[in-house]
C-alpha cells in the first residue's frame, strides 16, 4: 500500500494544502483508502489518511494534448492506480449510458491515447485492464475485443456477435430484471476472460413504430421475451488470450430454461457461477473448472415463492452477492428463508452453513472488513420507513448499531474497498440530504471539518409519517403531504401516490414527495403515499412475499382498504379522491379505478402494465409464476379485465417508444374501454421511452397536462 501511495505522490503535478473537497463527488479507488474527485476539470486524488495533501494525476492540459474531447464521465483504474481509462461521449443502451469512447492514460508519463480507433465511435462498453496491465478488453457491437496498450493492436476475441448473438453484455431483459450489464470478467492472472454469450435467435422481437422521424414509418425492434415465453439461451465461455480458443462451461440445466445471473473468478482455473431456475425459486452455486468445463455444485437453496439473489430495489448493477471470508475458505450469503433477511456463512464446499446475524429483523448485507472481521448491514428494527447501518462481528456474533442517534431517518453508505471508510448520506422528511466522510466502525467524521448542519427542506408543503390499519388487520406505513395553511376543521381533496410492487417503496423517511402531486398540495390537496404488502421494505419475508402470484390483487386491496380508513378522517373530502401511479404503479392506479370506483373518483395512470401477459418473463414469472400454470390469476390481476367497471375520470398517458412497458398495453386498454363505452382522456407521447422525458418541451407538457386534468376533475381547496 505504501509504495503505491508514494508512486501516486511522485506522479502528481502539485502538492498543496487541502482543498475544499466536494464529498458528494467522491469516488473510491480500488484496493486503497484513496478517492478521486474532479476539480476544475482536473482529476485529483486524496488519501483518507493524509487529506492535507493531494495529487493531481490527470490535468485538462494532459487530456487536451492527447486529443481527448468531451467530459470525464467515469474513470476505470488498474489495481495499483498507475494507469486509468477515461470514459466519455457516452450513448444510451436501454436505460443507461453504457457505450461510449475510452481513452487510456499512463499516469507515470502523463501520456494518453484513444482506444478502439478502428471501431465505431461511441460503441465501446465495459473496458477494463488485465492484471498485468498489458491489455485492455472491451465490448463493441456484441463482440469482445482485446487491445494491447503498447502496440495498439486490436484483436477480436469473439466474431459471431449480432443483434441476436450477444457476447460480453446482455439483452434487454437480463439488464432490466437481473441488474446485469457488464458481461465479461478478466481472470486474476490476466490470461483468460470469462464471458456471457446470449443466443436470442428464438426470442421474438417487440416492434415499436416510429411515425415521426422519416417520410415513411419504420419499426424499432426490441428483443423481448414476454411472460410465458422461454428465456434466451445463455452460456459462459472462457477465452484463452494466447490461443484465442474458447472453452464452454458445462453448467447443468437447459441453457434456455435457467438464468446464469452472476459469476466470479475464485482463482486462475476456477469460476463460481450462480444459477437461477426459470421459476426463480431455486438458486444453485457451482464451482466451475475453466479447463475441463466441469461444474461442481457448492450450495443449493429453494423457496416456496422466489429467491432474491440481490436487492433489486437498489438498482445496483453487476455486483456479486457473495463475500468471501476466512481466506477464501467460506463466503457470506444472504437469505430470508427463516422469515428475515439474514446473513449466513457457508463453507467453500457448501457442507457447513452458519447463521451470522441472529437478530429478529431484516439484515441486508452492505460491506465486509476483513481486518476486523466486521460485517456491515442495513437494518431498521422499529421503523420500516428508515434505514440504519449495523455491524456484526463474524467471530463473536455481537451486533450493534453503527449509525449515531442524531442521524434519524434514511442513511446510505458508500464504502471504501476495505470497508474502513464510507461516504455517509443522511436525510428524513424534515431534513435535507447531508453528507460526510466517516471512519468505521466508530463513525468518526473526517470531512467536512465543520460541524454537521441539518437544513430544513425549502418546500411549500409539510410532510409527516403515519400508520394505518386496514379491515384485514394489515398495518401500513404512510407519508402525508399537507398545505402549509392546513386547517383541520375543513375538508380537503386527497391525492394518493401508489406503486405497490416488489421493485420500489414510496413511504420513505426522506424529504421528497411525488413531484406532480407536490405541485398540487399547496393549492389545497392532501398527498398520501403508502406501502402495501409486497413492497421491498424491512418487515420480513412474509410481508414481502405475500404478493407471490398475487400482484394486482393483494396490493390493490391493501391500497383500497387503507384508503377507506383514511376517508374516515375529518379533514378528508371523500367526494374528491384522486390516485396516480407510473409503470407498476400505473397498473395499480387502473386496478383501483376499475375495482373500487366508489373510492377513487379521478386517476392518472402512466405507462401501465394493463395485461400481466404483456410484461417480460423474468419479472412477471418471478412474482406470478408461469402463465399456463396460473392463468386465472393472470387474468384477475390484469387491469384490462376490470376496465368495464370504470366510472370516474381517467387520464391515461403512454409513450409509443417505451421499450419497457410497451405501448401495446395502451391500445389493448383503449379497445376495452371503447368496447364498454367508457369515456376517458388519453395523452400519447410519440417515440418517448418509459420515462417520457425525451424531446423539447416534453417534461413541461407532461406536467401541465397532469395538473390541468386533476384541477378540472378533482378541484383543489379546503371546504
């Protein structure tokens, strides 16, 4: 460690007294206590142990001399931090900007050059160094390439890549539902590359129609396996860099009826592969010999519902769900099989399994400090709307809270590689987001030097938390927004914001509320968001998995029954009740409007799944089972089934370029509403994606449309 720090200081362009460091821009370096920030378009590195000095390792002048144009969007470092890749000129693939240009810089000389010059501009993905620092590998147009940093020679490692044969990255559904983007891994010795190969030739295209960007309409195809359709065929290959030969792993199970969700090198000849079956209720971990291809089962776990290999609600991509401990002889694995999400230690051969977190609440793994044998996890034993950091010692099993009491609310930690330090962010409904750099485990603040300042959010409404118990005995957490001039003696229209599915919670102890509804609250509305059963909150396995094969049913009833209780409050006007949701929340909005018209008089549904059969197979089958085996529930859960019951005021909004929840959902719903002579409002955004943000004026138009409809159909103001 010391020699690397010395090297870093030798190559710096300047060493001065400590700058004002923007903690929110902090990015951790690999295998160290160092982090980098951008300061005046320069890359500046600090070591936590010596913040009075800094190293400017890459200057704007160096970037310009190399021919670099664009902004620094990401840095990829080699292990000893002497070389770096600069990612720029990015373009969007599905939802994220994962393809662009890469520039290589040798920090000892300051010289740099662009990689992949012979390939299409802004087409490179997931570039990373070999351990010997001689080569960089990356993906371009579904093939993997090797570029030698000395000679500049570019060698294709795969050559069969097409829109249907995908090497080194993933198709739409793997990215969206399994949080998988980066599809290859260097071996520790830099002599081999393990990669995913997806064969989507049997996967049907969903065709989006573009009517605006050419004289004649054209289609935009998206590989999209819908519920009931078989997954794409996936296998893992090992490329020998010297011979360029590929050896395929023999992982048990049909490659088009299972999911290979994660992999990690154990040593130069062994790869750990994690497999989910199609039902996603059985996980199998294999130790695969990369020479013979033989896969040996290490550990297997089954569930009556589904298994969460990782916390999908965090939207963190490509992370490996197992932490190796005891010098690689064991690994940590999270499971909620005993009723709580707990951390277990499993021996390398899978023969021994030990419960580490013995607490009676959910413990979500965050990081591990091998030096102190400390496991850090996220928990909230008494309030599911909040998040705190806890620790358990691997040997003693002693558990204690790490987050100090003064940081009430929601807390997030971004750990250094060795988990000795972290960027800590705190907030609650009455406190703005605030950040600091802390040392663990004592949570000693390092930066900023000044005392913590907790500011009150500048907003024109108030927020408060509440709990409500339904007629079914279900206690739900809620967040309520009120106008600042709220008068409890008067009655207000109420506007419910809903989501209600396993991907997201809405009743969180943070200073934000739904942005559309937030604009209406000051005009005289009550805004309410509640989390029903099935949402990813820390209330145990039974709470989260009660929605299994019941999406659209349990969540709809929970929301409606909670709303019934709220309508009993003296300050709520039961004749002015609105509801809004997007995506899965859009589906809940429609189900509430159609199934409980006596409660919900006005609704705005955006980009909704109107028929459960139309959404992708990984998500839908995970929570609903395979359609042919659960057809009656699929029908019952689908809003289109109940569209004939519409009585209130409905505004439906969708983008025709939505590759996630396809516009097909809108047209099927429209047809059903027409069939039953149900009058409604419709707003279609041409070629806009699931987020409906592209194009000049789109966001403002969407907001104005939303507000106008609500104010006309659910008038504001206390009475």
